[in-house]
C-alpha cells in the first residue's frame, strides 16, 4: 500500500531497519543489543544497518542450490533477544518464504525482505517483496530497472510507513507527502517534547534521522522505466533459459541453480559454481571471460565473515559451520542476462565459454 523512494537500495535497507526502532512499536521496537538473523553470503548492506544500529548479527550458512539462507537453521538461531530476520532474495531467487513466514509468525519477529535484486520475482505466484513487514528495492544501473541510482521501501503497515518517512526525512515528525501540507489537520497545533504549543509540525524532530530522499528527476526516469519493466523481465528470463540450456551440457564442471515449482525469479544474473573436482578454477574461467570482454562478478561478498570489516566484529553469532559460504566465496560467480544481451552477444558468450572448456 505504501512506497517511499530513497537514493539507493542500501539506504532503503538502512531506513527500513531504523524505522522498526520507533517507540510506537512498544516492546517489539528494535533496541541496541537485540539480535537479527541474516545470511552469511550476500551484499554487505543487507547486514550493515543492523550492526550500525547496535544489533547483534546472527549468521546462517546458505543453500548451494539457491544461494539463499538455509532456512532450516533459523529455529536453532533464535534466542529471547531475537527481534528480526533480514535477508535477501539472492540474484533474484526468492528464498523459502513459506517456511520463513511460519517462523516469524510463530516467534513474533519482524521480517525485512531485501528485494534489491528481485524486482519482478515471484514466490507461489505472488511478487517477492510483498510477504514481509517491509521490503526494499534498488534501482542501480545493473538492476531490473534503473533511476541511475535509487531505491524504494514498501510496506502495508501505516505505522511503519510513517516511521520510514520520519527516518528518511531528517527525523522530522511530520509525515506529509512532498508538496503537501497539513495532512494531520493541525500543523500549528502540536506540542511535543519541550517545544511551545503550536510549534510548526514540519520542524519538529522525533527521530535521529537521515536525508536520503530521491530527486524528482530520478523519479521521472523511474516512471519511464516502469513502462518498460515487463519487457525487461521477459528478456532476462529468456536469456537465463538459453544460458541454462547451454551450460547444462557441462554439468561435470558446473553446479547450476535448482528451483522448486514455487520460485519464479526475475534473474539478476546467471550464477555458476565451479565444481571442486573441475580441472580449472573459478578465477581461471573468469579471467578468460574478462579477457574476452565478458563481464563477470563474484556472488557479491561471498562469505562476509572472511572480510576485514567482519573478522574482528565483537558482537556476532554464527550458527553452525559456514561451509557453503566458503564454497561460494571460492568457486561461484555470475554473468549477465540483462536485456541488452541480444542473440549475437548471447552466442558470443556461449562460444567463448565453449572455447575455454575445449582448451582444458
């Protein structure tokens, strides 16, 4: 029901998490020292807002078939301090929302869906990003649609929406939409804190907020991109399907994503994991592809816990071993499926990979 535009997907994650700290949520409000559950593999700004706020991150390994969190480990990760699950639909692949929703309802937890890579993805026929308390999107150029930069936060909860607007807009108490005044009907009849009666509500600050709004110019680009989005989604799925058909011929070397009937991704990219017994390494293959002008990317940070920023993080918990996270860090990468890849470029990608494999 409610959408708030921000300047990036990372800012969307930041504001989303902080919005749940508002006192209007009573005992459910996030407080420093609470715990949140997240995946050990992904992009850092799924995790960083919680750390920056003062929460304790609880990391769980991922499933190699989907690159998403192993949700069967969530129950054993929960303690009386757990308040939130914040996790991403990796590369547009929806995580197991059925199991996660059961858990959050059972334990009265918040759920933030990081859908920054998953615009247009579906789970059981319903759009990813419409299941949790909050979902976030990114409009960085590499994503399903773009505003140059940009992000969005969506929710069905009016109290969460109001808190999101407060944290997005400097922390001010006023929740009027841009260009509108006096939505509350008493702009000059408020008394909050130790301010005098009647202080202008547009200049009353109830949160320690940010300034991460999107510009009107970027929003106009987004309107134009939305009209093209159905075609973008169709082309990404088409390119993925053709690459999957091709690479399935080399199953002795590669592990590819395995989906259930419930998951219908709008693919952010085509993930490939080089098998441990392959006669070449991930870096040898990606180096060859890059040399031949085919862009590659690792699966974001791989195992986050191996990075300098997280090695010495004092307040963290790890549930079980992160074996699959290490495999992804060492052996996985992805190549593009974006709509600009036409038949000629797709054929070139396939020929280049085939040439590499024939040389080994």
